[in-house]
C-alpha cells in the first residue's frame, strides 16, 4: 500500500501523545514493507528526530525536513510557526501544508491518514479514501475551556467525511457516536500502547527518597489543583515529594503551591524518555487524576516500569487498567487521599498492583496497533 501521512501534528507538537503514536505507527508500517510518505518541510518534533528507522527510510526517499533541535533554532521555528499560523487565518498554507499539498498533486497513493483535524488537504484528495484517528472529545466535553477553538468544527467536518474512523478506546468511540452522531459501524477501536520499560541503568537524576509521580499537562480537565489539595496532607505527614514532569510551573501555579506550603516538596522535571522511565521505576506511585481522557498512555507507562498506578475511576481508565490500578472519584479529594494512602501505606497491596500492572501492560503493544491499523487501511481500499 502507498500510504500518505500528513505533517500537521509534527508542526504542532515537540512532544505529545499524538505525535508519539504516529511515529510508532509510521515506524511499524515501514518495517512491514509498506510504501510510506511523510512530506515535511520543517519540524521540532523530538520523536521524529530520535527515530532512526524513520530518519533512514524517509531521508533516503522523500524526507525534506531538517530537525531544528538546538535552542536557537527552536526559537526560530516557533517564531516561524506563529507567523505562519497568522497567515493561515487568511487562507495561506504553512510550509508543511504546501509540501503536503504538492505531494498530493504530484504523487500516487492508495490512502491518506491525516495526523490531526485541519481539513486543509480535503479538496486535494479527490476520491482517495482517508482514515481519521479521533483521540478524544475533550473540546466537545469542555467547550467553555476551549473558547474560540476551531477544533470542534474541523473534527466534525473530517469525521463525517472519513472512510473510516479509528477511536483509541471504546470510551472515545461511544463519545463520537453520542456527540457527532457517527454510526458505530464506521468506527474501529484500536487501543494505543507504550514502549517505555523498567529503568535498570544508573540513576542520573537527583531524586528524593520517596515521591509520587504526576506526568504531563496540568490543564483544567487534568484536575491538578484538586489533586494538590488531596495530596498535601500526605506529602507533609509522610515527608514525601511530588515529582511533576512537563512544562515549568507558571507564576500562578507556584503561588497556588505556596498557599499550601508545599512548594519545597514539589519537583518539576522536563524529562526525556529514559528519564521518564527512571521516574516511573523509582516512584512510590503514579497518580492520574484527570476527569476526562481519550485513553491513558501514562497508565501503561507506569505498568511497564513496575510503578503502581492510582487513577480516576473514569471509563477509559477502567478500560485500560482493568483491575491493575487503584481507583478514586476525581471530584472527591477524600476519595483521592484514601486511594493514595492505601497504596503508600500497604506494601502488600502496592506489590499486588505492580504484579497486575505488568500483566495488564503486556496486553498492549505498538506491534498490535500497527497490525490492526493495517487491517483498517486494507478495508477501505
């Protein structure tokens, strides 16, 4: 099959679950011998940069981009992106879109798989089938939080016209059906995976003796503020730390932490993949307090690294973790506190979760994602 992937997520993300998913998917398709094309002018995406498989394959064939990974070049890239984003408001495609449109006009492909929801490519694909992956319905669930965001309209436009939709969980599939009215038979569920493994090398980060781990963004639906309220007594009583990966805390976030007198117990780390594995492997537990998600890759990351997971009792987390995690009500800080305390204070229960986590995590693999996606591709030809 000749598969054309579009570059939009690699324009948007330096790090992130969606770009990681597509790097794993493209790597898998290349290894299976599929004819893959990813037209790209420029990107600062870390996963693409670190993928030897994609680098070797695409650079030999069609890869036109140069990874701009130094701090100066990253700044230049972000400035370029801001300018191009403004120009897109006037209907002028950005440099990656132009390269992709050119590939559509001049190449021959069996199908198209866009990496996000901008429909800029649609008028150029003619009768080509396209597969759309829908990751969640967060924008639709929390429209007030995403005011003036065009994602809702763009997603609906592409979803209604897609040959088939891949949903990353049954929970997301149900939301697509309920909110967009897409028939169930046009949606195929393919669970994601994680390639992180237990860290067994020398510890290079200066870590506290005992800490809880929180990873990723701290947006409204991530429920970080209530989590801080719930965990503060534990941090103080048990002399623990909270390690948070991701972007630096804002001034308002730091002020919030200082109000609880725990700013000295919070460590913020922008972690590489190996450092992330190190953090999971050595944490007392991983906590995922979101009120909504489309899947939950960090749960699998924790499982694979031998870290007990303490998570919200939302549908998609139950779908991913089954009986291998400790659950709490994400709207109830007492429930959150009790769940965390139970895991921390009971070594036998903690070990039971770790054992179950290893078994549960082994059921998810990128190999399976690639194989199931290939079947979806063939179904639309």
